[in-house]
């Protein structure tokens, strides 16, 4: 399967702990996105990379959140000092360099985080 | 904030056509209309997109109003596997944009056997 993969699929942690999620995009896709989805809501944009450069961050991404894409391939999303409000599905998506209107995003299966 | 309005839920009988409406009255000239769907416990998947003209692909058809303030996703023969949340999204494809998606809450489609 050459789709977007995410690891782990599920994570349960205690409040105050740090967690890190990994996303492996489709190879040759230079754009990578992170979204967060809570129950009953659509995904919310968190941040975007073009190659290794982080070009946009949502206001939702507080100082406790950090994302990296060091070699322009896989990406990690770290949440420090987790809070119960961080419980959500974290989705990663990738796309090739965009042509106008095209180049849809391919989403991974997500990492479901539960903060106790 | 989401720039589209969709009904919260719809029902359809299996093997009948389904028309999923979307209003986007504030659409701008560089906004493309994208549709994604999300099956239970999966990430969203691309369905179709368009700018001005109606579009067809193997999954669905997209009918865009002449003034572009609304659109309709058409599933020609609904199957049980089409039960999902369908999102209508405007994506600003201006050169300075990041091509991110702003999702709303979507339409939950239930298909009845």
C-alpha cells in the first residue's frame, strides 16, 4: 500500500505527558498537512509543509504543539503537556505540487489520541 | 470559518440517485469547489472538484450553478458503501495560498437497504 500512513493509530496518555505522532506521506508528494478532528466535527487545519519548510500554522496550534518535517519526507507532530482537550483524531494528508484547482489531498487513517 | 452550508443529514434508498446540496454564496473567483467524503473510522477521501462547469468522474457528478453560489454532488446509484459524511469545501487557489481545506460539519448520508 503506497498511501499515507500514520503511526500510532491509537494513543492513550495521561494528562501532562508528551506524545509524538508520525506521518509518512506518499512519496514524491512535497506538500504535507496536519488536521485535527473532534467528534461530530469536520477536520480543522493545523499546519502545512512544503518540502521541509513549515509555511503556515493555524492559531489552533498552541505553543505546546510542534511539527517538523526535517528532510521533506516524513513528518512528526508533538504535543507537550497534553490536556484533556487535546483528545481528538489527528489526520495527516499529502499532495503533490499543486496545479490550480487540482491535486487533491490524500489523507491517512489518522491517530486517535485519548488524554485521561 | 467554513464558507459552505450543507444539510446536517440526508437519507437515500439503495440504488437510487442522491443529490447532496451545498450553498457557498460568498464564493470568490479563485475558489474551486471540492467534495470529500469520510467513511466511518477513515480519513477523508477525494470525490470530485470543479470551478464553473459541471464535472463527471467515476464516483460522482458535480453540478455547479451558473452564479456559482451553490452546487450539488450527485451520486447516480447509492450503495451501502456510500454511507459517509460528505464535505463541500471551497479551496482558494490563489498563488499565495497554501491550498488548505476549511471543512464544515458536512452532510451525513444514510443509505437504506
